[in-house]
C-alpha cells in the first residue's frame, strides 16, 4: 500500500469510527479538556481539512523539511511561547470545527473525506507544499496526516470504550513514524529498547 492509499485508508477508517458515536456522547469527554465533538473536530482539521487547505495554497519554493519525523521535531525547536499559542489556536479550531459538524457529524465527515481524497489523488506526490514547518514534498508530508488520523482515531475509540481496529498498514506506518520522531528528538534509543522489552518509557512519555 503506497503513501496515498495508506492515508486514504486512515481517512476511511476515521469516517467509519465517527459513524459509531452515539448521539448522546458528543458533549461527553474526548481528550483532556476536549469534548468528543472537539476531538473529532480536531481530527477532521488535522487529517482532512488541512490537507485540502495545504494543497490549495501556492506551492512552496524550497524544500525545508525532508521527512515527517523532521516535521514533528521542528515543534521542539521553536520558541515555547509560540508553541503554546499554536496549541491554544489548535484548541479553538477544534471547537469551531466540531461545532461545524452540525446535527449529522458522520455525514459531514464523509463529505470532508471525499473532498480531501479527491484533492490528494489529483496532486503530484513529489510536489512541494507549504506546511506549518516549511516547504515539504507531498509524499513526505502526507504520512504526518496519516499519523494524525491514526492517533486521534485511537483517542476517539478510547473515549468511547471501543476496541476499534485500524487497518494494519495504517498502524504500521504511524508506529514507524513515531519511532522515527523519537530518533529525531534524541529519544530513539529509549523507544527501541522499550519496543523490544529491554527498557521502559517514563509515564507520560510522548514523541509529539
């Protein structure tokens, strides 16, 4: 399965999961301070709507970031106050996008998936796109969107108490990117030892 197909599978699995959300759960707990509607809204923004917005922008002129791991590692290098302002903006966007899902969230998500998939399939994988971290090749950036869809789909499933299964290739690609991010931020050794039963990660450890 290539990069586009893996992201497409992640988007489809996310849409399927949203279909399982009971009507009375949308205002319940999602992730941290977010309601489930906020969490689904953030996932739509990060995994679908940002893809369309990025491909609609003027192409980048230079390739500044070469890989998905470097894209996430970039966040560790920016000013802390700026990072915190971006997190706050993300929360505001999550709530606005969640509200825009309306009374039939699953239908809205299906529409956004269809729009995003059509946009990606019409694009050249090697094209330069302008991302939050700088210019990247689409085929280097798109796996970060698969990662967002995979991780937040698991967050949604956990909030629902549902043992939801993502496609194997989606899990494999997201897990591989997580390991690469760990290496990019200087934690690769610890991640490898933990994954092979030779070490333990500290409580709350995260590569993002």
